[in-house]
C-alpha cells in the first residue's frame, strides 16, 4: 500500500509493476451508485498456464518484433488509425531501404 504517498487523503492505493496482468473475476454494480462498478481481479504470474497459452498464441498469430509487432497487434484488433501513426513513425526512423520494405510489408 502507498497510502502515505497519495495526493488524496483517505484513499487506499496499491502500486503495481509495469505489465502486471490480472484475470477479471466477478463484476457487480455498486448499490450506492449505479454508475460505479466493482471488479474483482486476480493477479497472474509467470507460471499461469492460461496466460502462457494466450501469450504463445498471440506470438504465433502476430509476426515481427518490437514496435512492428505492436503495429500488427493494433491492426488485428481494429485500431487502424493508431497502427498507421505507429508505422509512419517507424518509417521516419527507418535508415535503409530494407528497413522501409520490412515496415511496408
């Protein structure tokens, strides 16, 4: 808990490391406010078989590495504008025709 570091008194806050993955459990609407929902999360770890299966499947379906892989993932999930922005940035930084051909492919 990092309660003593919070900008808002009385809040209970927890700091997680980057790339922390949770499994979504029960989702319920709060009784006090119909616009708020409570989501129960379970943290996963490197030994989680379902997470390993999912990660391996994504790696099989999406080729490339680094930012190119991120662009492929964006295309796969339908985020075409973000993928285009990413690829345009990659093209700006490409130093060889081979790099540009790889990005255009």
